[in-house]
């Protein structure tokens, strides 16, 4: 596929253990990573990372990797903090990038978030995105609506209090949880 670009900013291994490769996932990831490292060395890619990796996947990848992943893109939002994964990422200098930082829209129905949005005079999306940033995650919201995109950027003129962060942290499972990459039939 021709992208008509000189380089890519970031390229990821999307799923560490797909069903079709379940009997050889570690070898497949190692080979993919080697090809990605070569693309970095040749200037075709600036940074490489992974998505949905957990400790066991990193343990295998680090057996052969020369370049450390810059990013681990995972399902993370106020409904699923994934502390084991995020702590692992942080301890290894890997940025946690939050896909579905708005819980695929399911966060908008949580009364505690509605209340906090009203108290802060913000949207629920702004509260969820600021929560991500205050945890040190990089949220990746998506929208096709210009007004929502513009609103989602307005996050740097307020802070969520420690007490309110703890309230948001306690919402586990209220808008879904990440799936186990070693169990999901992807």
C-alpha cells in the first residue's frame, strides 16, 4: 500500500496474541518488531510501539528487541485504569496512550461524571480527558464533530482535585473493561 509519505511518525503492533497466530505469537511479534526496527533505522518510521501488550508480551519482545517501544496503546478510561499495565509502562519509560478515553461513549451515562462535569463547568469528555492527562496518559479521543474537537482541546486551564481524581478512579467497570489479549478471539 502506498501512503505517499516520506515517513510515519508512529507504527504499532496492534494485538500481541491474535488467534490465527496463537501458537507462535512471540516469534511473530519478534519478526514484526525487527522489521519495524529496520524501518526506524532507514528513516521510514520515527517511533515504534505496541498496543494491548501486557507484561508477558513485553517479556517476550524484550528478548530480541533493540529499540524499546515508545508507546503502549491500551483501552484506558475512568472505567478501566489497568494499574498493572500502566505501572509496568511507567516503570519502563513507555508512554501509555489511551484509546477509547471516553469509554466508547459509555462514560456519558455515569452519574458521578455528570456531577463532576457540572461542578467544574466542563463537559464529561473534558473531565475524562483531563483525568487521563493528570494520570500521565496520552488520551486519543476521536470525533468527526468540529465543536467537540475544539472543546476536547480545552483542558489546560483547570485541574481535577485529588479527591475528585479518587472518585473517578473508583468507577472501575462502569463503562466496560479491557479484554485480555491472550483470551480474546481477535
